């Protein structure tokens, strides 16, 4: 029997149970668009990354970061966090810094909120206690990446009100640069593939976004697209439930992850 070095999260944690589901990739574009809707985040991404030419690698790096911290052994998790923090320490511009705790909280919150929404939409509903447990467990990820414990909303209810307030009353508004970058998220230019191939991603992303942000991004949301999204909501949970573990989840239960390479989500 091979000893497995313990990680930051136990095997039966909600953080592992939820983040393990491969279907959460469908919420990745939603999280990116919510991040970019904050003007300071959009400015940092636009001015300090190759996002315009390679938008999807940012999502891939974000996923690798989450997997490293949630599923890696302790050494892997801490190395991933240090790498990201070092990269963020160099990202600053007129009126913004990637190490601003408020910006870090917003980016972290979009990932947590998108994970919960995508899981409940395409896997299964969670009880209020489970939602709160996942939220509390994921605070550790945020802390490792620079979010002070004191500024986290206390409970899942407070967290939901924070997300809503940021969009309705706070700084989160889709500026022109965010619309330009957002178009590259839902219609990425990959190997000259036709944009129509990404229509399903665009529909799911639009359906998962808060309505006000969907409108600000100018994403089409007519009757045909609404019906297509509702069809996905009805059929995908059944597909997920029938999928074998080797297809449905990664990593398989009981396995820690060792990731190598650059964990940066901003470079």
C-alpha cells in the first residue's frame, strides 16, 4: 500500500467533492466574465497578460491552481500559492494592484460562486448546510492567495449578498475593455476553428451569468437560446449521473495531485 502525503483538505471535504466534478469546466467562462466585469481586474488582465491572444490558457491555469491547492499534497498546494502570489506582486498599474485585498476577494468569490452554481445546475442540489460548508472550506484557498480572513463575508448568506451588492451597487460594471476580452472568452480563436463551434459554450455561459452582466456583455438571449439552455439543464445532470468515475471526476477519489510548472493565473 502506497502512503499518500496528506493535503490541505481531507478526502471527505465538500471542497474536494465539488471541485472534483469535470462538469465544473462549464462554469469557467462564467467565472472569467464575472472577474473581467470588475474594471480594475480587466485592466490588470489586459495590461499584464497575453489574454487577447490566448484567453483560454488563463482558465486552464486557474483550474490547475485550484486543483493544486484542493487536491495536491501540502507541498504542492503551498508551492502553487507562492507562485501565484509572486506573479501577482508584479501586477500593478494606474489605480490598481493585483494584491489589493478587495480585488483578490472578488476574483476568489467568482470562482466559489461559479463552482456552486455549476454544480447545483448540472450535478445536484446542495442543502443550505452543504453550501455553507463549501463556502467556509474554500476560504482557505482565498487566504493562501492573499485575502485577509477578516474581509470574507461570514456566512454563505452574507456571501450571496456580497456578490449581489458588487453587481448592483458596487464597482462591477462591464466596461468596453471587458466586452472586448469577454468576446474572446465565449468565442475563442483556436486553430482557426469556426466561431459557431463555441455557440454551446456561449449559451451555457450566458445562462449561468447574472442577467444584468449578460446584458452588459451583449450576449444574445432570445427564445431559442433560452430553450437550448433549459434543455442542457434537464439533460446534463442525467448524463453526469451515468458517467463512470474515470470520465466524471478528476482526480479519482483517494488520489492526491502533484502538479509541476508555472501556476500563475495572471501571466
